C-alpha cells in the first residue's frame, strides 16, 4: 500500500508519532525497536525496504511482548511513500550533513511533536539503517533533523537505543509523572503531633541522661536533633519504632549496662 | 579491594557518577552497559558479585569501543563495599517497593547528581541484575529511588537501556548542546541585503508578468511572498539559485513557451 488513502490528520487525540525505519537490516533490531516503542507509548511502525524482507521471524523473537506493533507494521518501497500521509517529519542523524536544516534535541522534538499532533498534524520520525543511517535524500524529505546529544567522538547508538531515547522524551513530554515524590508504600506520613510527641520523649530522656547541656546550648541542640528526624519524614510506624529505640536504650542505661 | 581507602570527595571537577551493577548476569549486558556509559560521559563501572565472574570475555565482545571502561571496572563482594566511598546513592527500580523513600525521574536525578558532585560529593547509581532487579536490602542503602517513567504495564527495560537513559539525562543536565539550532553546513545565512535584492528582483519580474494586481492588494501579496522565502532562511548560494530560477522562468515566458 502507498498510504495515499490516509488523511493528513491524526486519527485520535491520543495519537503518537509514526516510527519509520528506512532500510533496516537485522530483524532482531526491528524487534528491539518495537519493544522500545511499546515502553514509551509509540505504536505505529513503518518499514521502508527492509533488507531481509517482511515479516521476519527474528523481529518477533526480540520484541518481548511488543508483537502487536510488529503485527501492524506496514512496509513501503520508498521513504516518500511511507510518509505520504504525514504533515511533519523528523530525521534522526548522528553525523553532521552539509545541509541547511534546523537541528533539535529529542527533548525539543518532543515539544514540537506534541504541539503539531495537538493541531491534528500526523508526525513521523525517520531512523536510518544500522550501517550508515539515513541517506541525504531521506533527510531532504524531513522538516527537521533530530540529533541525540552524546559525548563527542562516541556518538554511535544502535537503532533501538535511538528509538528508545526519542520515545522516552515523547512520553515524558506528556507525562504526568511527578519529577520527585516521596513514596510511602502502604504507609502514611506521621502526623506532626506524633512526631513532636516523639521529639519531646527523646528530649526528656536526653535531659534525664545529662546529654543536653550546658543550658545556653540546649535550644540549638534540640533544633538540630529535631531536624535530623524531620528530614527523614517518618511514618507513624517509624515514629513508634523510634520511640521503642529510645525506650530500649534508656532501659539499657537504667539497668546499668555499659554505654559501649 | 574494598574501597575503604578512597575519599568521599570526587577526584576531579569533571567527575561523573559511578555506575554500580549489582549481581549482573550476562557478560554481553555488562559490555552493552559500558558502551552506553561511554556514549554519555560516564566512565567508572563497579560490579557487585557478577554471576559469571570477572573479567568476562562476552563483555568485551559487546562493548564496541568502551573497552577502557571494562578494563578499569572494579569488582566487589557486596553492595555496601562497592559504595563505601560514596556520599549519595540512587537505586534504579521499576517495581514499586513497600518502602518510604523519595522517588525521582532520571531527569530530576541528574539535577541532584550535578548539584551533589558540584559540592564534591561522590555519587553512585545502582542497577540490579537482569532477572529481578535490585533487592530491597540494596535499596535500603540508597538515599533516593530512581524510576524511569514508562507506559504502565510495559515498564521492563533491559540493563543497558536503563543505564542509557540515566546517562543521557546526566549528559544533558550539563550539556551545552542548544535544544534547537539552524545548522548551515559549510554555508552561511544570506545577508539581508542579498535576500532583499532577490525579493526586489522577483517582485519586479512579477509586476512585469502582470502577476501582482490589483494594486490595492499588491503590498500584502508582496509581504506574503517575502515571508515564504524568509521562513526558509536561505544561504547566499540558495539566494543565487533562487535568482537563477526566476531568470530561467522569465526567459521561458519571454521566449513564448507555454505556461503549463
């Protein structure tokens, strides 16, 4: 099929960019690409002139659960046919080419992709084959070059890794995952009342044990101690545990054991 | 070696976090990790109790040029020994654990790592083995959990991919790569004088050809035309080419060829 029957509009609001592999070689790499796509919510795979034909059993062997993506993959004879229904095209390259074209990072590409797809524009990302990457004629079909930042002189990523990083940025650009959160498992943070109860318990015991002295330094010592435990954001259960620790240590001293 | 002779201070201002693989299984995955590290400027690899011993020839076979990292990799019996000289530890996990711990994305972790290493604090990132990831005892040694956002229900990444995404974020957090740039290859953008010269040439020819009319609409027609070419950010050479195109088309009309 040539794709000429498709609309330039993405089908659904949840649509993701199309991944186009141009002249990929090894089936196992195509499978690894499908797996990386699935990790990050990409689902539409197109293959331009795959060297070993299609379908390719090695792809299924390495897709690890992304068989659905392989099963729906479409094959085209040329890059132009593969992107005929697409409104914006990114071409991934590692090497500089002598072309005048805007170059973006995967992160910036993801912003562009969200913006374009939000307008209902179908988008595609081209990835070249394992040996030499995209040809200059493929890049000339693209609106923008996508270049993955690496250490200079060690830029080579394998095909699935390039798709992985691009997909990762795509997912993150729309993700609701908070960048930082304190995960409490099945527990909940202790109320401040319980925490302060523990502080007062500890401080009373420390006064009793003659640890908090001399008097002018005590307020600051107490603040420092409280900050240590405050910073740990303990749960109810952990506050109980800490109280048990204090009680146990006090009992040990009261029973006259060595402090060691 | 146990690492107890090392300082908590990172050795040099360019230092990067240490990658610690806890009970890795396949040598080829250790090699792929080294390669991913090298792509993104990580260089120090530590192995805790590698299943198949060390050195492992399969690692070298898959490292593709990151042999230096493998050659310097150190082996430890326990996670605690591997991080003895480290001041801040991140543990990568995909599964939720019943632990109270801060969870960050790789991007947020990179910010933390830059900040900590800027203070001279040695940092490490723990990655678990292929089969089951990090154990809860390993995670309890970490300050922070690093969790890579994925599509729910398809979270499994292979070891090298997890290192790749983490290294990518590390590099980007310090990178000077602009997110977007117009790359001119060997050329340079045309001066505005040359561009305007072309505009005026084109517009004169279009007036001559009776294209620019009626007069009230001409200013807007000219602005629209200029915007099209302006948006292309042409080089000197491209402006010359465009002038040639105009001349050629004019010559064709003047010679009385059909307009087709």
